[in-house]
C-alpha cells in the first residue's frame, strides 16, 4: 500500500512539474480570468458612476446642506462643482451625463414646501438616465430623511430601530451583513472560480493530450503501478497544479484585502475550491482525451471555462437572470460554486453553503468518474 501511495505521489509530482514548465499553457489559463477582471473593473467605472456637473446657485443653509449630500455620494456620481455656463457647455459637448442645479431660491421655496432641484439630463441611454434619476432622488430624499440615503445605508439604524420619516411610510431596515461590499469586489471575486476552472481544466487536458500525442500512455500502461494508481496520480497532479497557481492568488488577495472572509469560513472556502478543482480536472481529462492537438485542447478548455463562468452567474446573481437561464444554471456546476463562494466571503454565516458544496461535489464525482473511465479506456487501447 505504501508503495502504491508513493507511486501516486510520484506521478502527481511529475505532472505538476511538467505543467509548471509549460509557461504558454499557464499564460493561456490565467490571461482570460485576468482580462475578465479588468473588463469588470472598466464596466464598473463606466456604468456605476457617471460624470455630473453640480451648479449651486443657492447659498442658504438647506442649499449648502444639499450640495454637501451630492458631493458626499461618491458611489453615485463623478461630480464636479462648476458654474451654470460651464455646466451647460459640458452637457452640450457630452463631457457630462447630467447637470444638477440647486436654484438660488431653494431655501425660500423649501420653507413653503415648493422647493425643486433642476436635473438637466442627457437621456440617450435609458439605463444611465434611470441610474441618475434614482441617485438624484435619493440625494434629495436624504435632505429630510437621512436614513434613506447612502450614509443611512452605510451607517444606518440597527435592526429594530425605525427612524422617524417626514413621509407617510417609514423604512424598517434589516441588514443581512454587518458591512457593505463594493460592486467591483462583489463582481471580481467570482473570477476565482474562473481561475480554478481554467487552470484545472487546461492542466489536465494539456497533459492528457500530450501523452496521447507522444504515445507515453503506452509507457504508463507498461509501468509497474496498477491502473488505479495511474488514475489517482493523474487526478492528484491536476489538483496540485491548480493549487500551485491558486495559492499565490489567494495569498495576494488576502494581503490586499480583497479576500476577507470571516476567519471561521476559511476551511469551507478551501474545501469549495478543492472540490471545484476536482470537477474541473475531470472535465479536463475528457477534453484532453477527445483531441490530440494542443491548439484544439486549449481552445476547448478556455471556452468551457468562460461559458461555465457566464452561465454560473459570474457577472450577476443567478436569481436576477431570466427564467430560462435560471433553469439552465441548475445543470451548471459553477452556479453552485459561485453562490457558495459569495456566501463564504460576504455573509456572516454559511446558510446554504453545504447544499451548494454538495452539488459541486456531485458534479465533481460525475466529471472525475467519466474522465478516469475515459483515461482507462485510452490506456487500454494504446
């Protein structure tokens, strides 16, 4: 038994060494997730915040306070405070998406309940226009009801306390988390799953394809270890190859503060990544055994990783997708992996994590089983 375990470790170590020396394959596995992260960042900046010019003509107490609320809401606006003529020129030249004007008589009209803020909006894009309408309405509402604005969202009342509201309905807020997560962080973190899928799939696919192409499968079959030892060594090698790439990324993310799960969640997080890697390794075996040409293997592996990322809810929560895509996602392992990853990283408990982990494990058993069966047949045919 000890000799068999040593053989498994030797085969795994050999595969890891071959994979880590394949610089082009490593680059091919890592560049798509890194490119996706950059794309998400650019989209967040382009869509999440819009350049807006603020014109403050009123100088009363309320006008000054409202202007400060606009300036403080950096998550909604890329704001510049300018005069009226400069603002209109910028809007005409499409250097800003909107102009917000606090009129000179704002305080006087506010005393009679007839105050207004002028929103001059370039409404060519309905999505951007609606974002600006909602953000402006929120800032105005915050003047009388601070709990309805951004500061109220970030530092609002605790559960069970309802602040008085000047409107007919007060808001009783119940937060699921102790702190808010930025949109960029929420969207970029699932790219970890794409890294796991990409590296796990491509590493095993490339190694399996290379052995078929070079005929080394014959040597493996004639080697002293039993067939199950060879199969176990191949799977372990794929897991270790993924870990060799993922480990530094996890350490870097933790050091940079991008990965900050509750301390008790780290074991669950690592278990999820390991099971996802096993699932990707089995998928990689299937892809690698299906073709002997490295270019085809690379293309299939990377496309599989990208498709699984998108269908799994990499860009948005699955529950926000159309109904037909939600149905499709039930058969996509990354939907469970990404949901479990967000639960482990962003929430104080692990509600639903066990269910998602079990689903990913089931997919891993299926792909690993099919992959090892295909490898066994391949060895038998050589």
